[in-house]
């Protein structure tokens, strides 16, 4: 029973595609939140939530580097072996009408699967182009960030906020900035109209917030 409960728990964890992608990335090397977010195109907030869940389950662990940035690595990998067994019905073989009805349902399911795969392939093509455009824009910002931003820290804050509004704590977690490093950056962003503070969240102006705010 314990083995079944453990197996069900692992299936719940692996049932999320983004968690599987994060595990696959961390199999290659330890990563910071920003690396995971930018590589997999997942918002920093979602990345943090997935990492915290898997850290609680002892799948991941984390350490701080000399710049006080938190990076994550696999503490325990997940290996699942699934075997399919054919079960013979005790009732006997279905008659022709039952077999025809089953064949029709199978054909409809295959056609639906084919349509879903075709739609998936089209989305992948669009996503690959979008990823290329994002990489190009990030590379352009990295080359010219001295004209736009005063430091790489400012650039990392802008990239993190481009996904969605974040709280101060979420932004520190996503970028690895300390409170002393983050506050001057946010003050400068607000002064220049790049970002705004609404309640307890920081929003990149023009991307998520209404321009009138």
C-alpha cells in the first residue's frame, strides 16, 4: 500500500508538463530561477511554485552562490517503470456488432488524436519562431543594455517582470537580488516610468498594466 501511495504521489508530480521540463533541465546542470524561466519560457512565479513543491518532496535541493543567488539541483531523480498488461475478458469474445462498434469508436479516437497532433505541431512551429524572436530580443538587450539599463541586475528585473506582475519577495527569488540591490532598481524603474507599484505588486508598465495607472 505504501508503494502504491508513493507511486501515486510521483505520478501527481510528473503529471505536470512544466515540472517534467524543469526536472529534465536540472538533469543537465544546476540552474537559477531566471535560467529556468528564460530557457523554458515559464513565468518566474510559476517556476518558483514548481521548485518549492519539488523541494518539499525532496526531489530538488538548493544552495546559495557567492553572490547570494539561489540555484537548484536534483537531489533525487525520478525513475518510473510502467508496464502494460493485456487482460482477457472472462465474458468471452465480443460478437460482430460489438466489434464493429468498438472499431468505430477506435477510428473516431484516432481521427481526433490526429487532429490534436496536427494542431500541436502547428503550435510548436509558432512557438519555435516566438522563442527565436524572444532570444533575438534578449540578445539585443544584452548587447545594448548599457544604453537602456545601468546593470545586468536591472536587465534581469525587467525580464522577470515581463512575464507577469510580481511581489517584492517573488522578484527577489526570481532574480537573486537582495533587498538592498532591488529597492534602488525599483525606485529607478518607477522614476523612469518603466514600472509601477500597485498594492503589493510591481508591474511592468505597458506590458500588464493599464497605461492610465
